[in-house]
C-alpha cells in the first residue's frame, strides 16, 4: 500500500492579470463562483479526497485567502445575535492547524512555487491543486486520483484531452500503455510549440507526487517562458518510479480567464438547487 497522501500544496501567489481590474486589490482565488470564492472549491476537493493539511504558497497581496479560512469571531457573534445560522461559514473555517502558509517571494514559476513548500511537505507524497482550474465531478478529481494512487502508487497527474490547437498553452504528456482511466507516461513537455506536442492530453492542474519531485526541483532549472516549471521536474522522474496520467471523469473549467469564470459560474449555478432554477430560466431565454 503506498504512503497515504495527507498534504496538498495550493500555489496561490499568481497575480491574476487576466482578471484585472477585479484582481487589482483582491486575489483571483477570492473571486466568486456563485457565492463561494474560487479557492473554496479546490479546498473542498482536497478535503473530500482525504487531505488533512492545506499548504498555501502565497505572495504579496494574498492575505485575504488566509483570512478567509480563519474564524471570524465578530461576524459570528453578530450573526448569532441576530439569530442567524452559522452553517454558511462552516466550509471556510479551517480546523486548528489545517492551514499552513509559505511565501513565494518572487514569481519564478509554478515549479518554484511548489518547491517553496518543500520543508512543510517533508519526506512524504503530496498533492498539488491549481485553484484556477475548477474540476467538477463525483467523486471529485483528486478523490478519483487518490483512489487510483492507492492501487498503483508513484506519481499521478490528471490529464484531459484538448483540441490540438490549444496544446501550446499547457503541459502535455507523451502517453504510453492505457489501462482504464490510467495511462503510463513516457514523457511530458511544458507549452510545446504549436504542432510539436506529443499528444493532445494536457495537464489540468491536479497532481499526486512523491518527495522525489521536490528533489528534482532543487536544481532550479529554468524552462518554458524562463520559469522553473513543475512539468520539467516531473519529466525527470519518469522511468525511475511509476508515473501515470489519470483521465478524469468530469468537467473542467479554466477560471483563469474572464470567459472561463463566467462559464464556471453558470455551470455551478445550474447544479445548485437554490439558484439553479432562476439561472436555468434566464439562460434558456437568453
Ligand atoms: C500551468 C502548468 C501547466 C498546466 C496549466 C494548467 O501553466 O505549468 O503544465 O497545464 O497550469 O492550467 P500556467 O497556466 O500557469 O501557464
């Protein structure tokens, strides 16, 4: 049985320039999908998958994320005084010691952000979730991956098909043998030049990695865009330990862009019992 995945790293230091001006004074992770900030969805996904420690790699101007998961005594007292339920706050209240933060002081890339959490992760497997990517499914994406990981161990990344015209925007895998939702990985490349991608299977930002990934990141080598890329560090592990792609059964929404955010809002709203009917009526008539 592989070592259980207890810790998850959330890289949340990015500037969110594609969502300006909204992200001028609030982190993009705090922009809402219906009535919850984006980060809540990734945290819910991690918790449901059995994660016990949430490691936020933050940066300047990102304190609102950490405050959000704190207990709001004044707010709770006010709501109580008015006889209102506190249930709505429940998912935002971290358990004692559940949230740990570390700063990425310079924007040196996703690989660098993950590496900044190396002392907190220590010598055990860990998950990485990119909160921009909203993944909806039952069980959720990371939970499906954890279930597969418990069978095959090693390293596991979610993978999804995209049109060939989009592969240059993502990390892309070179797939080997496939067994159900699992595909062996022969290689991977970050943001391949158009027409050069080894497949159209992209990495949508869910990873289960062994501590060896942190050691691979120690080299701090720069890759695509002059940044330290997580994809490059993972590529070094292939051949040394099992490395699989997991074809997630569910929906993915790229909330890094304005259109993706709006689409995600509609998709989530339509699934909700409370706001769903009104939104469905509006969309049908639009
Ligand atoms: C990052 C990763 C890339 C992944 C993508 C998913 O890229 O480096 O491998 O496919 O997230 O959104 P970024 O979007 O930060 O350029």
